């Protein structure tokens, strides 16, 4: 998994070819019982998000279809991890960063199968009051970025209002801890 960032930096033309090998390894890492392994798996995928095929592709080859199915499994795993992770775990930062990058992609690749994101977003609430400032910041940043994504019409104004309230509370708490 760590080769992901190296290959993307040195040989970006080979990144697409490696996704069929890298994504299953990342899924195994996301399923590990150790929070540090989960975090490393999520962070290892960050450099290759840009080479993932768009969900809007109409004619897909077998490889692209396989990659999209694997990415959907990654997205499902990430949302599932937010339920499983101890809210004191520092690995939540990497999980939230990867979610943001996947949902921020043009074509909203990560939207396949998640029409009701309003039911998933509340999984972020416990991390707003995390003991680690970086995780609190990641939770707020994740909410802000998800709300900015044009492919998320299912988020209601109430969720937007709640996120602003939580964001203000989090920013106040971070300012007070410095």
C-alpha cells in the first residue's frame, strides 16, 4: 500500500494499472483490527484518488467495472469504520480524509449506492468532540466538504444547520485548547 504514493509520484501512468492490486490490499487493511493499520490503509489510498475512474463513465471495460466495485467496497468500509472506531482512536482522521477525497471527485464516484447520505453523516458527530484536535478538525472539514459537494442533494437544511452549529462549537473548542 505504501507503494501507492511512490508510484503515483514517480510513475503516475502506472497507477491506473495497479489499482486492481492495491484496492484489495487496502480493503484488507481497512478490515484489520489494529486502528493504526486501518489509518495507514486509508492514507495510502489518498494519492491515487485522482486516477480512479469517474462514476459517470458510460462505457466501462471489465477493469474499470472491477475498480468501481472495489472503490464502492472501500467507501462502504470507511462509513462502517466510523461506527466501529473508538471515538478516541486517532485513525479516524485518515478515514475521514479519504471519504472527503472520494466524495469530492468529479462525478461523485463514491455516491454509487449511497443515495441517503443524510443517514450516514451523523456518524461524524461523535468525532466533533474528539480529544485530539486534528481529529476534531478532520470531522468538521469532512462535514464542510460533504456539504459543498454538488452531488449530495439528500442532505437537508437541518443537517446543514447542525453541521454549522457543531462546526462553530468545534472551532471554539479548538481555539480554547490552544
